[in-house]
C-alpha cells in the first residue's frame, strides 16, 4: 500500500492511499468521526462502512441529477449530519460525482472522502475534485470543485466488476497514456494480456501511474485554466456520444471512440506521426475499443454545441501530438462537423 499526495497551491490537499487492502486504513480515522455513506448498491461495501448511516444511489448514470443529489442531501440532513460530519462516497464515478456535489453543497461544504469501486473511478474520477450532475441538455453541466480529502483505492474491490465496466476504466488509463504518459502507454502495450486477465500485479502500475499522472496535472492547474484541459482528450466527442446514447453506453467506451477520432484527426493534420496514431488505435482495439461507426453528424452536433468547452462558436479541442503528449486547439464547430462527416464516411 502506498500513499500519494495531491497538493495544489491555494486548494485543499488530498491524500490517496493505493493498493490491495487499502480500505483497511478506513477503520481507524472513522472511530472519532460522524460519517454518512453514499454507496453504489452493486459494489461491495468495506466492513468499516457497513454500520454507518447510509443511502444507496438509484438509477445509475440516469440518476446523476439534481433530484438524485437532493435525495442524498435530505438523507444526510435526516441523519443529523452536522458541519463536522463527513460524507463518504463508495462506488463508481457516478456515486463519486453526486456525492462530491452533495458534500460541496451541504451546509455550504463538508469534508468528503472517496472509496472508488470501479476501475474508472480509481484511475480517474476519484482524484482531482471535479463533481457534477447532468442536465437533460448535456453531461456534467452543473457541478463544483470539491476534492476528496482522502481517497482509498483498493483494487480488490474490483472483483465483481462487469467486464464492460472494467474496459471502460481501461479507456481512461489509455487516454492518460496517449495524452500524458508514454511509459504508461508502453506498460499498457507490453502487458495487455495480463491486464485484460485482471492480473493485479500488472494492473497495479496502471492504477498508480494513472493517478500519479493526474495528480501532476491537477497540482499544476487545479481549476482547469491551462494544462488540465489536456485531460479532456477524447472527451468532447465522448461526452456527445454518451448524451446521444441516453447515457446507456459507459463513459469510457464513449471516450475511447473520441480517442479514435482525435488520433485520426491529429494524424490527418500532420500533428502526430501517422504510425504512432495507428499504434494507439491498435491498442485501443486490443482493449476492446474498436473504431465503430459514428451516429449521423446532425444528431451529434446539438450535443457538441452545448459542450462546456465551446467558446464563441469554437470548441476547445484536445489533439494528441505524439504518444504521451497533447495540445489544445480552437476548432470552429463547422470544421468539427466536416471532420466528423469525414470520419462517418471513412
Ligand atoms: N469527476 C471526474 O473527474 C470524472 C472523471 C471521469 C468520469 N467521471 C464520471 O464518472 C461516471 C462514470 O463512472 P463509472 O464508469 O465508474 O460508472 P458508474 O459509477 O456508473 O459504475 C459503473 C457500473 O458499475 C457498477 N459497479 C460499481 N462498482 C462495482 C463493483 N465493484 N462491482 C460490481 N459492479 C460495480 C455500478 O453499479 C454501475 O452499474 C460518469 O458519470 C462520468 O461523467 C467523472
């Protein structure tokens, strides 16, 4: 078990405990704290949380709404949680996002901890402080920055995670490898079979490197005014595909399709060597994310136009510049539309 620290300037710090058995570290600090647990009903609940007052999240991604958040806030209030209280989210990115927003809002903000139970939440969403709920108009349109003070990343909680969700999490690790960390990419390439077979020795470095890479970016830019935007690689199209599917296709699968698109675009624009783009696309396919046909462009465009990254009719689009690096470019919606039409036709 190792501990990493995220200490952005002028923002509250987070401590991330990572490794098999990490949840054992929950018991001691909870002896002296009043805590409420927001849990995923499908995920295992660590013994240290079992006896605490709790509420189960309902309706998966479609329950990631202001109404879902209000339900949690009322349960916290009914349990008598006060300003010294603590909210612990135990689940995937959905439970973490709704829980984090509730913790940010309740009594104008209480302490928040996360126990991620999906690979996606472990490698990505539990660190960095972004919390959000969806509107029918689009993904994550309402939220707050409220970092978890403590995160307990225990890969043993992944035991019963469905394969589709496991691969969804691997897509975020692939994003991190393609956009930020060439060594992570190489590890994912070298140990693909073992990682797909859920060999914990091969998976552990994926989790640690992904979190370390995210911490490095968040420490430089906690409020996403600069380099943190590069973590949106694959997400502009990914979020549009997710909303277009009515939130039925898992987040990581949509991000993976967005990565294919960004890689194709970067290679066509001469931003990235074509051979590297093909290598990254081949690795995505190896992890169960082939370059599937896109829906018609006119169906995607309304979702793209509502993206948080649209400023003055141009999308702030992230493109890879090589394996392990990326850049951001303003792309007029019309140009994006043309590129998507070319992808649909190819
Ligand atoms: N805040 C951030 O920085 C950030 C980053 C990336 C993604 N996200 C958000 O995270 C969400 C996606 O998260 P996710 O992929 O974890 O999805 P999720 O939370 O919906 O979980 C996926 C599925 O796995 C089930 N599950 C969870 N843990 C399990 C376990 N251990 N065993 C068996 N089943 C289990 C859940 O019930 C659900 O059906 C999206 O809403 C996305 O927008 C947030």
